[in-house]
């Protein structure tokens, strides 16, 4: 066996070291290139703040048209506006996440409005060429061109009347007459304004600068309205009918000319007024409104046929719980509002959500007060309706007590019915019992749900004082069709140990919230899987029960929400009186129900998907947006009491439509402060030089040193 001499060994060690150094550098360069080319990254933060949600990733990956996202944020006043730099950096990081997740489908750009005004003008010009905006601009062209004809007639009249006044002033001493002076000045100002307005109209027609047709129309309308009023007074004054400003003595040969003013003015005034009526419906165009929203803190989303601006207050709404740890009183909602905008602009079809009620006022829209100071209760689902609209749903109501057939929602590709527990309607004659929902109305509702293939039933306990208590209006249908019993005779309540009597219990919540239930668990299902760390609350929850055997055609019955086995929750029987004042405390009675029992069930049949919840108010505004005080350090904040409630409804609708990939939770908070942004200068230049050149050179020097030492 040949023995390797020291020289050859040193050579091999040196070659080996050199090859490894070269490979390490090549691997680093390759990794940097691949990250830039393919956007690879790993999010190691506890709250996943360095990545977008799975719902957003799915949305961006499925885009079949390019999307451009532009952040317009200024830091010019960051010395006096404390959070400007933080918010600008947050938006920049957020856009980078969308750029990375969207790959070739998404293009992002940050603009500093104080120095990049040309880019904003370019953005407006680009957007104005979209069909939605350009078609509207074309509709303004004809009215704007017609102004030249009206202006010419008006200027001809003004010139003629000024000549008449000049002749009167040359032949008589009327220069000091108030009416005469006012008439001359008014006509001169009209002529000047007519010219200025014509220039504005010409700019609007030329399109050389940002579109301003609506602004030009507004200026024209304002000018012509004032001109018509001024000419009305002038013809009355010239004919001697202005009592406050009598006509001064005039030469006989001019009296007839002055008195015939109404006849001369009439054709022009008629032309002016007709034109004013013609342009009255024309307001600011969409592109002008778009431009006016481009403040220094906005996000713009564009596609090849639409564009939308997200204002600052939408992207950064006020924090419900007060200022955060850094003192900022606003939360960042960038992902939520931007993804919603992309969804609205790229969705090929939309879903109608029809809330079904039995009489009573609208549940989505608040009534208007008839008298000043009159208090009108807000619609119970007004705020949740806004949330659903932001998710691209079309909302409608169906009062089944009046309308025999469900409404048809324009532009809706599919329909989901959300049925509320029907309430009795009072009769005109108070001696008669309240009007309950009729069986044929119930049949129409379930026929509509079967026809659409999607429904949500929000059920509730039935108080004993209601007519037909103990028989939920939808109970028989839901049991026979879906195999779910509504235990409408019971209400689930939460208790706490009695402070004086061991082994006994007392209501956990105050009297006005006695039926509130917060001890609700989640079972595996796409609707609630992302919500396991968020609290759910219900009021007047009626326990559900799965029948032993599923009806024919029912494929799955999945429990999503359930009261777990616990001692502090049970459902009391409403048919048995409960002594709420018993000082000795309470305990489950023989007729009460002990948990576990379901509160939410998802059902799939051969041709439909239905979700049943044991409560009809948990997604109403009063509970879905309720807040509670939370102490952080020495400060007390207001935080959402049951943040999962509204998410459950939104996720339910997405699951019903087969869009489970759109299911998501609300905005996430930061789990750690971000690194300070490196400002341009010597430090940043040195860091770049160190990473690109000095660090690799040091590796080579160290490697060479090791090789030289081993040679010895």
C-alpha cells in the first residue's frame, strides 16, 4: 500500500478545502437567486405574521388575470406623525408578502406621494382607460361640447347688453347709479367667468391631464345657475320692474331698448336653463372620485378591468381596545381588505344570501326616524351584513309572512337561505292569539332551500309564553329531512358554584345575560378548524340532538360546536318552573339535560348542504360585536368578547358554496416588534458590502490560512 507523502496530503487537503469553500459560496448564491426567483421563505413567527393566510394564498394562486397592488404612503411628516414610518413599513412588508405569494400574478409597488406625484398621475391615467371608467368618461363628452354653443349665445347677449350700457353711460350721467354699476359689473364678471369655464371644459375634453369632466360640469352648472339668476334680475331692472333699484333717467331713444330686455333675454335664458336641466344628473365621475381618494395613506388594487381604493381608515381602523403596547390606536387590516377587494374584482360569480324572517322590521337595514329625536332601534344584523358584503356576498331579505316566493337577486349565480326562528305576529285585534308561521309557509322555505341546495337554520329556545310552545315551527321538517332534533323546550345555561352552599350552583351571568353561554367547544370541521383559539358565545341556545338513524339521502351529520361534558353547564327544562330566587342554590333536576350536547351541526345530503345552529342571535350584531374589558399591564382595553361568532357565519357560507379555501380568521397581531428599518447611508452601504464581498473574502482568507498552516 502506497504511503501518501506530506506534500501530496497538503495538496489534497488544500484542494478539498478550496472546493468546499467554492461550493459553499455557490450554494449561498444559488439560495439567494432561488429566493428572488421563486419567492421561497419560511415563517418562524409564532403568529405567522411573516406570511399571508392560507385563504389568501389560495386566492392568489387561482388568479387567472394580473393584479397590481400599490401602496401610497408618505413619511414626510414622520417627525410629527409618530406612527407614519411604522405604518409605511408595515404596508411595504405586507405588499412584499403578496408579491411573494402571488408570483407572476401579482405586481406590487410602493409610492411616496411627496416625490412620486408623476407615478400617481400615471396610475390615474392607467385606471381611467379601464372600461368601467372610460365608458363613463365618453358619456360626458357630448354635454361638455354642447357648453360651447350655450356659452357663445350667452357671450353674445352679454356683449350686446354691455354695449347698450356703455351707450347709456356715454349719453347720460348714470355712472354713479347703483343699479347701473351693478349691472355693468355683473355682465363683465359673467363674460370673464364664461371664458375661464370654457378653458376648464377644454381641459376636460383634451384629456391631457387627469380626467376632470365631472368637476368641469359642476363648474359650468354653478356658473350658469348664477348667470341665469343675474340675468333674471337684470331684465327686470332694465324694464323698470326692480323697485329697490329704479331705472335711472335715460335718453328717449334708449328707453325702448331697455324696456324690451325681457324679449331679448328670453331665448338665451331658455337655452341656458334647458342646458342646466340636461346636465343636472351629471356628478363627479368614478375616476374623479377615485383620484380624490388617493390620499397619502391608501392602498390601490387594480385588475385589467377594475380598480379600487382602500382608504386609510379602512386599512387602519381604530382599535376597539384602545392603544396597543406601542401607543398606536389603530389595527392593520391590510390582508382582510385587500383580499376582499381582489375577490370582488376577480370573482366570476357571486352568491346571494337571503335572510328569511316572519314579519317584523328589516333585520339588515335600520328604519328611518319619522320624528326628530325619535329613537329607532338599529337593525339586528346591520353590521354583520357589512361584513358579508365585504366577502362579496349579495344580501337580500325574504319576509315569508308577506311574500309567497323568495326574491330574485340580480347577478347572483347561487343562493343561500339563512332562516331565523320565526316569531309570532301580533293580530290587529288584541283578543286574538298572535299569528304563527303557517305550515304552507314553512314548506315554501324548505322547498327553496332544497332548490338552491344550501341553507343555514338559526334556531332558538321557545319560551313557554309563546303559543304552541314546545313545538319549534321548523322542528318536524329538520328532524325528518336532516335527522336533527331541536330541543326547543330547553335552554342551555352556565353556572358557577354557590358561594355559601357547597354542592349547589348559581347563575354565572347577571340577570339580563342569564341565558348567555360561553363554554362551547369545537369539533373538527373546516368551518371551525381555524377558530379553536377564539371564543364563541350564544344566547337562548336550544340544545340539538342527532337522531339514532340518519334519514335516507343524508350522507354526513358532523357536530361542529358542542358543550363538552362539564358540571357548570346544563340545559334547563323551560316547561318546569324554576325558582330563580332560591337562596339555597340550584342543581340539575331530573328533567334537565346534562352535556355533552351539540350546538352546531353540518349536514350533507345527496343534493344539498345545510348547517343548523342552536341559536338565532349569536351572529347578530349585539353578540358578534360585543366587547369586554381586558387588563394589559396597568391599562384596561376593550376587546372582542366573542370574536369567533361572525367568523363562524362567514366560514359557514364559504363552506356551503364549496369555497372552503376562503375560510379564514380575522387579522393577526404581531408577536414581536419588527426590526428598525435601515435608512440609506454609510451603515446600509457597509452592510451590503459586508454581505456581498467582505464575508466571502474572510471565508477565503480563513480557508487559505488553514491550508497554509497544514502545509507546514
